């Protein structure tokens, strides 16, 4: 079965579908670094299928350059990743490219379309920080671009993912319009809030998942059973070597545990990458120690107003009081990973006081359930953005497996 991924990001949603046995037709993503990440992941799957993963691992170890990796797979495969902004201006070009792919591969039908338009315009935090409540943000209307693809390719089913704030954007009008447009192009539609933690992801991450199916097809919204993995957040931290701020050291120090094996996050021959973290000034590290100590003392969360005056740099003591937050290692779920981690690490402080730093790129990826063999292209900041914006692959796989069952 095949799919098209719109607003693909770094490919978290896509990777879940590939893991469930789907084949991608095309990925469309406007961010250059995320598009390169998709290309690199495509290389991984091609080389795995052809038993040449040694080439991919050489790239991860820095033994070959990106160009050599990309030259190791057919060029027509990498051209299915389109670094394009989806808009009225670009849609005809994208349609032509997809049509050519379908013709070249002899595919006469698209099974599923997946994706989630950028969520900043719908996010409650984003709206609270914008003086116009994001009312004028053009991203409010990107759902119309998604619906254009539904109308053209008429897949059996689709998955549209977004933040819970989409329900209340523009006083609820946006959500009503989205559903109405989807029905207008021939779909029965249902929306549910789903939590990544119910799919075995060690993160409390609620998202609105809209699933649609062709009218008259007899399909329905899948039923998802909650998975209890009997794990805590520390299970994705303790096998990685301790780091000081600003360090990178890609070593495992403990064997694969049950959760890492079950989730597929770590496999036997993995080459670890991205275990790198940012530097911190001494004032921030002092705050981190206080935050970690508070959490260790009865799971207390440090509020900004709890800080001694000498450590306060913001005059705002009315909102965002939880701006310093420790990653809770001894409970089953972390708090929600967000792209803001690219700007500072205050909201994701490593729980081990002896390290006293924000989490590494690889630790962030693991919270999102990305496997260790997933390589993110671009500088550290770009990697954090891609990870923070992603759909957890493990959640995506759970959704994809149910859809595959229904379509088989």
C-alpha cells in the first residue's frame, strides 16, 4: 500500500507508515533541512532493503560525505522528496511531479494521504504570544492545500494531524471549516484527541487526529487500544554516556533494555549520533540544580517566582512560570516535546544533577520515539526544530497498522 506525505517535516508520521508496511509515493516539505533528513532516511530504507546498510553506517560515522551516500541510491528515488512550499503557486508543479512518479511506477491509485499543516497558527501558546491571536496568520488556511490533494488523488483514507488548539482557532470556525471542506470532497470524517503515551511513547503528547474515508466505503475511524509498556523515562536515558554542557559523545554505556528493544529505538548494530548538547552559563546551571533538586524532593516543579532575585532575568512573573522544567525520569511519561527546545533547553532539563544540562539532540529524539538510526540533517538548532515538530513514529506506526488492517 502507498501514501503521499504532505507537510512532511522530518518524517515522523511517514516513518510510522513505512514501518507498518506502506510505501511512500512522495514527501512534500518546505524546510530545506527537514527535506534533507527525509532524503537521508530514504537512503536508509533503500540500503537496508538491498543489504548495504554498511554504506549508511559509514555516513553516520563520518567516513563518507552526504553526496556519496546520496549517490548510492537511485536518483529517481530521492527526487520523490520535494523541497517545496505547498501553495496555490506551487500546487500544479507538485501535482505534475507526483503524476510522473505514479506513471513511472505504474501506480494507478493512491491509498492514503497523510500529513499535518504547520501548527503554530493553531497552537494555544502561539496564539497567546501573538497580539492578533494568530488571526491574520496565513497558516490558518493551509488545510485548504491539503484538501486539494484529497480532491485530486481521492485516496481511500487520509490522516490529518494537528495540535488540540485547532479545535478553538478562530473561535472554532477553522475546525468546522476543515471538516466541512473534507466532507465536500467526498469523505466521511471523524476527529479524536489521541495521546502518544497510549501508543507506547514515553511522552504525554496529545494531538487531534482527523481520519477520513471515502463516502460509501464502509470504513470507519479505527479503534485504538491503549498500550501499557511498563517503562519509565529513565529507560531512554540511562544507556547513553553522561555529558557536560557543550559536549558530544556518541557512546552507549549499557546494553539494550526491554523498552528500547520493544520500541525499536535501539537495535543491535546501531551507530549512535546526535548525543550532543548545548552550552550553559553558570546562572542557568544554578537554576537547573534548584529545579532538579525540587523535582527529586517530592516531584515539586520549580516556579519562576521561587527563584532567588539574583537568578531572575525576566520581569514577567505573571505568566510562563514553568519556563524551567525537569525531564521527569522516574515516571512513565515526559511532558510534551516542543520545537521551542531549539531556542533554549530550559523546558527540558536533564534529570541527573551531576550532568546539570539540558537534554541532548538524541535524548529529545528518543522522547519522540525516533530510532537511534534516524539521522537529522542540519545544525543542532535545525535538528531540535525537526524533532520538536514531529509526530512520534511509534504513534504513527500504531495508527498506520490499524489503517492497513482496514484497507487490506
